[in-house]
C-alpha cells in the first residue's frame, strides 16, 4: 500500500508500514484533472457603462483598427463564455469567437471580481492590443445555440447600390404612390423660389449612382443630386417610401447637410436630343473660350470646390461656384490604364467649414487638408472672391502664416501615400517629402524640400 499525499496513514494494527515514498518523475498528479468551467460574461460597449450595479455589462469590447463602423447608441449585449488559455475548446463550431484578457493595471476586488471596464474582449477580426498593452487570458466563444445574439449591434439598413433604376414623381403624385417590391420610386425635391424644370412636372426614369461614381459627363450635364430624407428607413423588404427618396432637379440648389442624407448623383435614362449648332457665318470669327469656365465639369458633391494647380490656371471668380488654387503646384502623372491628367485641370474637393470638419478617424481614412483666404483679401462688388486668394494646402502641409484658415477640405473617395527621405547636397542634408493623392483614376503628386545644416 502507498498512502496518497495528504491522506492519513492506516492504524498500525491494520498494516505494516515500510517507509516513505518519493515520486520518481514530474508526472503528477496520476490522473486527468477536470478542465475549469468557462466564465460567463455579458459584453457591451464601454459607453453603456455608468459605474453602477445596474450596468448591463460585466465586460467591454476593446476596439482596434478593425472594429465595426457602428454608432455608440446602436450597440447591444452579447453573452459569451471565456476560457482560460490552454483550456479552449478544440472546435468553435463556426460560432463567433476571439481573444479576451485584462487591462495592464487591472486588480480584483475582495470578491475576486474585476471592474467591467478592465475586462477586455477582442471583436472577431479586430486587431488585438500589443503584448505589453494588456494581459491576454484566453479565448471566448458566443454563448448562443443559434447565434441569435450576433452581431451585437443594430445593423444599419443597406442603401441601394448604384446604378439602380428609379422612377421619380412630382410631390403630389409621390404622396399617393404605393410601395412596391423591386420598384424604386422617389420624389422631385425643389429649392424654395426656384422654377420647376419641365421634366419635373411628370414621372421620369433615372439612374441613381453612389457618391464618387464615374458618370458619363454628357449624361451628367442633364442630371443632379439625390439622397434620402432624414431618418428614412426601408421596410422589412428593403423598400423605401417614394417620399423618402429625393432627387434634386438639374440646376436646383440641394438641401443643407442637416436637411437630408446626400447619397450621390442621378442621370436620366434617356438623354434629350441635342440640336446641332448652326455653323457660324464664314466671315465671322469663332468666339474664344479662353479664361471661361469649363461648363462640362460636373460636381459630384453639393459642397465642393474646384482647386486649380496654381493661379496661372485659375479662372475669374463666379457666384455659387467656389474655386481656389493649391498652395504647392502639384506634379501630374497618369495611373497605369487611367486617363491622362490634363495640364491646368482642377480637382474637386469637399469643403468643410470650421466646426464641421471630418473627425480624426475620418481624416486617417481619406485625403484631407486645410484651406483659407489670403490675409487682407476682399470679395469684389458682387461678393465673389478671386480664386487666387482661396488657398488649399495639400495633405500633411501646415498652413502658411499669410493665410487665414477657414476649415478643412477632403476627398472622401481618395487615398494618400506619403514618402520621406533625404540626400546629401555638398555638406548639407536635403530632406524631401512626397505626397501622392489618388483620386478616382488620377494621381496628383505634391513635393517639398528643405535643407538642414550638417
């Protein structure tokens, strides 16, 4: 007989003790210990915690760069099972899962419980913190048989992806139009005091394109902007009310940002036949177009400006047509397979006033910079500023002291690449910075150099 550690020896009259035994290996204990049961947590968005016992969650999502784009108010709760490292199930059975752990300075209370804000769960597919920024404890698995709690937020209704066919009605008729499956219907939206275009007096078939889509310039001249009424939601079949899908007629002023949800541009399905211009008299000289605005340019956003490479190419100022120049003239080179970037061609950017600029997270995802007026610059008698006095600074370039900054500009559909380096010029180090802005099928390059003494 061998007495197990911690057990009492039998009475002397019941056995003949021979001595003491010592384990001759590291294989202890001589049986399989049961795996600890997973802990149950209710995971929520950190904004749902208020520090009271009535808080809905016992842990929070720790978001990185791969987190879902969800408003704070749209998050719900998720019941999960948290396994310690080494005790994770071998098969997650296609359930949502990820890693979990604790904040670096997390300490338990007298009951062994942690502050919910210190218990972190990594959302599936999101980036986990650096090793030194948290204490990873194991893996978690959604505690739901049918994944009914997933995703743990209210998904935004999917907007129609263009181009899609829609029939647009005058307002009085749109109010009477029923919602029908697989038939997109909308309503003409006019600005106060404007003259209604002829096409807006009757139903019209149009193609709806999302913001930034590549639209034929000839068709775009006969179209306008479209969007949704504020708070518009589709029904259970994904159909919108005709009164919630709004088309701004060509030449009309679109609603303000806080009056609708801008989506993109529309064009008619059938273009009007253009009359051939009469040839000029043989003795007459064809009128020059030098310095005039290119009327074929079509805005892709209601609050945008045309930015020219330099003052050399800037046209005279015009009412209701904001134009400016880059502080640093860009270079130009076509993207392989793309169109050639014409000399002097302007670039369209979205203009944001102070207080309405893109958030810091948005600035990381899009090309953006600052803009302003040259100090002392004044509008003319018609209230129009000279485009040469409206300066736009490329991404990453600080405004010069001779410019009063008015806000930010952005290109929602663009991306940027930045390159830095240096080279020796004699005994000096010449540093350089190159910023490329990829906008649709064109890349615009800004370069700057400065010298530091060795």
